[in-house]
């Protein structure tokens, strides 16, 4: 190997181009005769010195970054860059660098070979413009989500920020189109209008909700710029996006709070004007029903009426809890005892039998027992109603990293992605005569306790609801 390198060094010595060789630590190992004239330094003083010590101080970080990227990309045979070097007497001069790999006989990289030449003022101006573009690209890559697509919409470039926020690797994104990220939130006319605009060569700007690889949603403020060919037709598109998820969540929170104020006012009126009279009517009808023959048609009708009145009362109660939530009163709570009581309260008086299996050790958490019981009762009721007769509901709990985790899994048919996206919305329900507030109340209770509620479901696979609570109560 040494004879091969000696032969290469001899050829480099004869070259009129200034050549430097550096090892893997970027220490100079060789400098030919032409180097002295180009660098303005005695070449005999160079071996052993750091390559970056030759570079003007303001440019060292940029050059180090470029060389680092080059060395990491083993499939890249060479790279070019422009940088100022400092000669003797602190004088500086602009040089163009051509950087290639030095390999041993096995093909392994053992260093770099640099060809250096002085550049003209015109070339320097061009290099400055190129560096400005590189700086802009770096800034965009650092703070924006950048992607390029061909005219068919297939992704040809995805920066690191795009990969990070989407959860996909670059290899998973390249060659795909943005339907990979479609959350289903936007109606077809919205996307059709977007494509109609950019296909005419016009810039499009708007807000889009996308879906990460793990299923979570995120919002982006998006600008799509068409690149036009000589005929004025787009040949590629550049999209620059900014993550605005936090802003959209804050806006949704403000809307929800305003809606809650109106709902609270309405719930107060309903509770006063409807709930109390409803209770009196229910009592009177129940008294009449008991006096009727067990098999009479009138008794069955009254039973159905009372059931519907019960559903209405449940809706009013849920509205009051949801519209005027009370802060939790924390105390030590036996989680198993609360779960056993919730399961017992969820047992129907008659009808299909759905067993509930409990699995977990004794565990005490800091929580509001009444609120926790209400949430768990709603979750168990949902699971029982989703499961066919005879198919058990499984309730398990454990502690992981100072977090109590309760998983309630039904044996039902599961939900599609669109339904999963909506089941936590107030008043959305898939149940016959459901209020649509059970899950939102459970979610709000979890958050008030410093925890969270998670759903996992797929068609044909049932649904698992996970309640996570800090064992010692809310942090902070």
C-alpha cells in the first residue's frame, strides 16, 4: 500500500495544481510544490497541521460542516467548495477547493486529496451568491418543512424537518405523493382547488391538517410554489410548510371554552325547566306502570317511555358535568375497588350477558374518587355495549414509570380511522340513544388528573381505551 501511495505522491509532486493530502483527522500529510504559491505558505511547515487552521476564522465552521457531510456520504466521489485561506502575514486569498477521497487497496477511505486554485473576482462574487443560497437553504431546512415534487406530485426531496414531523424516513417519503399524509379532514373540493391553482402555475397558500405515520395529526401553514418551464408549464413544485399545530389547538381551545359558556347557560335552564318536571313525570308514570298487568301492552309502552326519559335525564346530567366541570378533590383511592364498583354498576338488569375480566394488583392512586368512578363507569359501559354476548371485556391495570395505566378492551367490531378521529368530540356517538359525552368527560377527567386518554381501534379488531394517571397525582 505504501508503494502505491508513494507513486501517487510522486505524480502529485509533478502536478502544476496545488495539491494537499490529509488523513482521517484532517491533518495535512502531504503538500506539493505548487501549494506554496497558491497558499502563500512554505509547504515544509504544513505537514502535521490541521487543515482547518488554514481557513479564515469566519469560514471554518462552514468548511468543517461541508467536509463532515462529504465524509459521511460514502457514495459521493467528490465535492467542491470555495473558502478563504490565510497565508503568511495574515493575508487571505479566496480559493476554490476540489475534494476527493483517498482510498487504500481494500477501498477503505484513509483521507482526502484537495486540489486548490485561486479564483477571480467574478468567481468570488458567484461563490458569495452561492453561499447566500446555501445559507437560505440551511435556514429553511432548520426552521421549515421543505419538500419538492415532480409534476405528478411525487416527492423528490424531503428535508430532515419533514421527516421528523411526519414520522416517515426519507426513503419512505421519496417517490410517494402527499396522499400518504392525508388525514381525511379536507373535503375533495379543497384538494382539487389546490391542484387546480398550482397546475396553472399559480402559488397556493393555505392551512392543511396532515397525519403522521403513527396516526397523530398535525397542522401546517403551507405555501406551494410551481417551477415553470420555457412553455410556462410546471415541471416541479416546492412546498414550504410551518408547523402550526400548537396555534390550531389553542384556537380550538378558545372555541371550545366559548361553546362551554353557552352550553353551561343552556344546561342551567334545561336542568331547571326540564329535569325537575321530568323527574316528577317519571315518578308518576312508574306508579301507573306498576298498577298494570305484567303482560299488558300499555305496561310495555310505559316501560319504553320511562327508558327514553331515563336517557334524557342522563343526557342532562352529562351536559351539566361537561359544561360545568368541577376541579378534582385529590385523596388516596383504591383503584381496584373503584373498578369493581364501576363494573358492578355497569351490569344490566336484564338482557345479554357480557362478562368483565379484571386483572391487576392492588394499587392506590391520588385521584377524585367520584370523578374517576364516573369515567371508568362510562368506559366499561361503552366496552360492554360494543361486545357481543358472551365475549368478555378485559380490564387490566399496572404501574409503569410512576404512571397507573388502565386498559379496557372490548370484543366488538372496532372502528375505522374516521370514527376514531371523532369519538372524542362532544355529542358524537355510535351508540343507539347515546349522549356522546361519556368519552369527552373521561378525557377531561384524565387531563384534570394530569393524565390522558388514548384510543386504539381498527375494523374487526375491537377497541382498547387506555387511561393513564400519575400515581402520585398531577405533576407540578
